[in-house]
C-alpha cells in the first residue's frame, strides 16, 4: 500500500482544484453571449440604413410641405380673385339696377310729356274750331287769339324736342344696360370658374396634408427603430443615462438659465437620443482638426482622463465633416472651452466635465439661452437657437432640424418610456 506524505496530498489537492476551476471557467465562458465586431458592424449598418431612409422620408416630407405652401398660396390668391369678382359683380348689379331705375323714370317722364302734348293738341284743336261770330271780335281780341295759337305751337315743338331727347337717352341707357348684362354674365362665369378652382385646390390641399401626415408617421416609426438600434449599440459606444437622470439634469439647467425644460429635452433627443448615443469613436478616428485635438487633450488632462480612451462622435457618413463632439450635449472641444467658466459657475464643478450629465446639459442650456427669445419661451427664438446649435446660422435650410427639435420638445416622454 502506497503512503502519501502530507505535502504530496497537498499537491494533489491543489492540482485537482486548479483543474476544476479551469473546467468551470471554460464552461461558463463558453456559455456567455459573445458580442463580436461583426455584430457591432451589423448594428451600425442597420443604423446607417435607417438613417438614410429617414433622410429620404424627411426630404420627401419637406417637399410635400413646400408643395402644400404653394397650394395654400394659390388658394389664397384664388380667394382674393373670388372676392374681387364678387365685388365687381355686385357693382355691376348695382349699376344695372340704377340704369333700370333711370329707364323707368324716363318712361314716366315721356308719359307725362305725352299727356301734356295731348292737352295742347286738344287746346289747339279747340281754337281752330272757333264759331263764325268770332270774326266779329275786336282787333285786339283777334290778335291775342292768334298769339295764343302760335305760343301753343312753339310749346308743342319744344315738348316734341324734349321727347326726342328722352328717347335718345333711353336708347343710350338701354344700350348700356345690355352691355352691363353681358358684363354681369361674364363676371358670373368667372366667379363660377374661380370657385371650381378653389374647390380643386382645397382637395389638393387635403390630399397633400394626408401625404404629409403619412410621411410624419413613417418618420416617427423610423425614429423609433433608430432609437432601438442605438440603444442596442449604446453598450459599445459609451455610457447610457436613464430617463430620470436626464430629466433631473434638464430641470436643473432650466432653473439656472431660464431655458424651457421641454425645449432642452427636445434638443437632447435630437442630439444624443437623451444621452443614449454620445459617440462611438476615439479622437484618433474623429478627423477633428489639430487645434480641436489639442484642446481635447487639455480637457482630458484637466479631468485625469486618458484622451485616447475617451469616446467622441464619429465623422458623419452622409456628408463631409468631422467628429469629435463630446458627451450628451455634443460640444466640440473649442466650443466647450469657451463655456467652461460659465458651466463651472452654475454647477460648481471646476473644471467641468463634458461627459458629466449635469455639466453637459448645463452647457447646452447656456448656449441656447444666448439666442434672443429663448428665455422668454418664444417658439421663433427656440427655432433659431436650434438651427444655430446645429449650423451656427439661422438659415431656412435648417428648418427641418428646428421642426424636429420642437416636435420632440412636445413628445419627448415617448422616448423616456422606451
């Protein structure tokens, strides 16, 4: 029977234990889900595909909105033309009514003159039928009788002249009335045509509005899909902040700067999906300029960070540009440097940290607050601030970004629930 020394037993024990640990570790390691670089690339490709679809849908929606603006302009112009035609038609009808009144008055005047003429004719006829004994009138009475007949004859001629003038005026007015009737008919035809055009335009407007609503729904669906993909990728790209943290940070920044909390939340949705997507590249891959890289290294040094291991935004794929934006507010290093002292005075963090949620959201709010109208909560000011945040300008080319931010300012809670 072989005997083992105590030291031999210890060697066997520790050897067996080591083998067991290795076997267990191997089993556990094989059971763990493996996230390969291929899966990362697949998610990134899916994100890129969805982003392209989103860009196409947003461009189509913008085109439809532009068409809607043109239709609305045509509707407005047509309405003005309808009102103008209605006014012309009313004036024509009023003029026709006046002409008809003038004709009636002329008829009455002619009838009066006719009656007067009839009386004169009867009187002349009576004078011409004087009895024979009138020949024995005195010379004076005879002369007066002859004068009266001459006067009546002259008066008769004047009345006849007046009647002729009235008849000519009546013919003229009748002609004018006929022309006005024709004009009235043309106005009525034009009015009917414009009203038909307006109905067609309103139908086009309703159809275009329906198309815009459909595009908006598609965009919302793509945004939701994009959000889900980015959430899946967030474990690789940097720290993901939960909704309560982001909401508290926005409330704090709002109180400190006067910027509307909902507006800050809308900006955070668009810029970093409420902090879920803060950057997937390192500085060396960001294509940032030499000056920005130097400032970036200085920021990291002040915070005792290894600048080579700090995540920043990647260069854009859809257009020529650089990455390097930091944290939830997506500030470039030169922009962050310009706000450092202001951020520190608000948060008490000196130096402030662009990857710190409180500092990052405060930086965003401070920048937004500089644009007129933002702290008074005017939508025009907020729109300009959003465009300046993106591009440095208030160009209408970036209206789509403003609309996106203001949409999420009203609907960010849907993102928080995800």
